[in-house]
């Protein structure tokens, strides 16, 4: 039986090619692809890395003889989880050296577009606010939480993926759950309420209406900007309605200087957000919002071009 966590089970480049996988074998992977992408994105927080993880799982699956795996769903869940767990461990060191706040890569949705968002159910577990909290967990805690609390993977299967005992994994998930409950911001479940707050923010920012911004911002609002040292962005979080309103005004003036700049309300990780596109410069800026009781409590602005490379400015 193949070991899903052993990279040596994948075909080595120097080995002679094996038998061509059957259509049924390939179809079994495609059936699981949306779920695998969803697991990878939630664990890694990056669209590009999630794509790479799914591709690695695909290569390992291709190398298996037909009929080798009795339960493709369980096997591939273990494979993708192990790949992401190992990758997240090495990524943490890079993120500790990151310039400014680190935010996830945004996933945009619209009725007339296709992309990674079509391969993952966008719910609260993929929202910017929660993904930001997950960044504060250890790789083992994050993997255990995503697999168990989001995808209902049994603890024994998670234990196989992260190299722990089932009891240890249960404790990891419990610790992660408590931290998420304590640190995840409250949010509105009313989509209309969320959309009205975003519309009010956009109108006030574009019109330079400082009082209008104050009316839609929670007194304790937090603004985080992710430029990664490659784009102009606030390198520390901005706290408080007045400070955020002033920053939003300055940013709106800067974004609005180009006559060709396009602004639109788009779903960002499953909730209404904003997208600014400068087709001349090829620059994209994505804003995600957390809303509670009609007020914006968090703003996440992604301007790092590396985290927006999966978005085509011509399609936004």
C-alpha cells in the first residue's frame, strides 16, 4: 500500500515511465480536486502555494497503480495535508522576515468569472479575518483545526498527516479552536448589512467625506496593509476610526489620481469587498472588510503585487 506522506512514493524523474493511468484513476483525482484546493488554501493562505500543493498531490496520484488506493478521498486528504503541513513549517520563517503585516492572497468571485474560487466553497472559514487569526497558530494547530473543524477529518487521519498521535491532534485542535474563538472578530452574517457598510465606505472615501467615513467605521477599527516592501503601504496596523479615516482619504486621493482607475465592489473571500485597478500601471489593490452591527471593524488592504499575480487586471 502506498504511503501518502512519503515523497519517495512519487515517480522519480530518473525512473522509467510507469503504465499510463486509466481514465477512472484520473477521474478519481479530479473529483477530489475542489476539496484538496480548499484544504490547501485554508492551511497556507496563498493561492499560488495551494495550486502548487494540489499539483504535487496530482503527481503522486498519477504515479500510483490503478486500484492501489481503496479510498481516494481519505488518501488524498492525507497527501495534501502533509504537503501543506511541511510547506507551512518552512513558510513561517519567511513570514517572520516579511516587511509589514502579512495577509492572505485574496480570492475574488463574480458570476461571470472562473478561477480558483470555483474550486472551493467560500464560507466563514476562508474569510480574511479568520485566516489572519490562523496565522498566529503553530503549523500543527492550524492543520489540525482546518482539517477537523472545517473539513470534519477524523483525528486518526489528521495524526497520520502531521506525524502525531490522535490524542495529541485532538489537543492541538482544541487549543486552536479556543484561540480562534477568543481572537476572531465578531462579524455580521447579514450580507446586505455588510454590503451597505462597504458601499458607504467607498462613497465617503471617494468623495473625501471624513464625517461619512467616521459614521461607517467602528471606533476600534483596525486597518492592515500588505505591501511586502514592494508597494507603498502602512507597515504597522492603524487603529481607531479617526486615524483610519484619514489614511483612507489619503489613499483614495492617490488611487483616484489616474483617470483610468476602475473601482468595483467584488466578493473578496466570500464577502463584499473592493477592487481598484489601474490598467495603465497594471496595479491592483484589493480590500477586504469585517463588518459588525453595520460598522466596519477591520480593513485588510492587499497591494503586494506578488500576492495579486493570480488576478488578471484586464478581467477585473
